[in-house]
C-alpha cells in the first residue's frame, strides 16, 4: 500500500477544486504580497500543481517578466498549461525540486506552496532553490502545520483516528516547526514567518475544509479505514454544519528569506 498521496488525475482535479475556495484565493493573494513581486522579474513556482498561483503571478510580472512552473505530475502540468494557455510569459516544465532543470542564478524569486511537507529531503530541495536564485533573490515556502488543526467533531476519538491516518499522506505533517533552521542551513538570510489562519464556522462543500474532507475520505480509505467509518466521520461534520455547530481552523505559515549577495 502506497502511503504518500499520489498526484494522479483525480488528486490534481481536487487540488484545482480546493484552489477555487475563498481561503485558497486569499492565501494566493498573501503569497504574492509577501513575495513583493516586481514587473519584469523571473519567478519559479516549485510544485505548481494546477497553476492558479502561476496564472495570478503572470499579470504581476507583466510581459517583460517570466513565470516558470515546475511539477513532477503530468496531470498537474496538463491542467496548468490549459489554465495559462495564451499567457506568453508563462512556461511549464516537468521536473522535481531535487534536481531543478535550470541554470544557477536564473530567478529573482522562487516560491513553493504546500509542496515541501511532501518531501523526504527538505534540505536538498532548499539547496536547489538557493542554487537557481540570483544573489539577493527571494524565497517563499508555504506549508501547513497539521498538528495545529482544530476540527470540531461529536466523536473526538474517531476524529483523532481519521486525522492520524491522514497525517501519513505527508512526509512531515509538522514541517513549519523546523523550516526556519532548514532555511538557515541552506544559506538563506533575513528569514521571517507569517501565519495564515483559515477559520470556518459554516459547512460549505466548496470551502477549504469542505474540499479537504474529500481528500481525507479518499486517502484514509486507501490506507485501510473502512468506507463506513470514513463516511460516518464526514456525515458527522456535515450534520454539525446543518445545525450551525461547525468549527474548523488550520494554521498555515509563509516563510520568506533571501539569498545573500
Ligand atoms: C498539494 S499540491 C500543491 C500544488 C500547488 N502548489 C498549489 O498550491 O495549488 C502539491 C504539488 O507538489 C507536487 N510535488 C510533489 N513532490 C514534488 C517534488 N519532489 N518536486 C516538485 N513538486 C512536487 C505535486 O505533484 C503537486 O502538484
């Protein structure tokens, strides 16, 4: 049984659905602001998925700039290429952060959203980003600390069981706790961290937690949780939504830094 989440067609489609949620739209806006993108800059999005962030960064850097997406999943590259077709300053490449197919010093800024928590070798990925940044270039890494998740349930034990299994879809569900030293070790300076807190008090199938629920059910069933337990877990949350007793909160973190020089 494969324990890492597989970025096949269905998962890439779910990431795209997630990216339409209000919380994801707002966080992409915060990522662009924290990166302080300028017209004319060359930007890399590592693990660009369905390309929503790329699409939005394209208009910020403008025709004199360049936005490069990279992802190892063919389905993600296909969806992202469709989204950005016609944008002359956008390019996509199939590839892995472990070995970025770019020359040293190519980019003014490199960002990566919800990708590093999946990596076995976080330090190696950061070193590659450092290499492809120009001296003085900026990095932004955005990930969730799944240990800080609050999701009200009428069955706390089942919630802990289901989310405990779900943690297995990541290499490190608590990555933000060690990201600052990892960035320092890779050579970055001026490291700062900014939280993004997602809070939802209404159940909406198209919200951050509403789409997350679909990821959770699909993944935990693939790991041996019975379909009846997974659907009872989901129905409980939907029922709490129907009685207006719903509560979801997750903590995401944007780490920024600079390559000295
Ligand atoms: C949760 S999705 C996030 C996608 C996108 N950043 C977004 O926020 O919409 C994680 C993405 O990381 C990609 N990924 C996984 N392992 C990777 C690696 N070693 N190098 C680069 N990307 C990777 C996956 O293919 C997937 O598209």
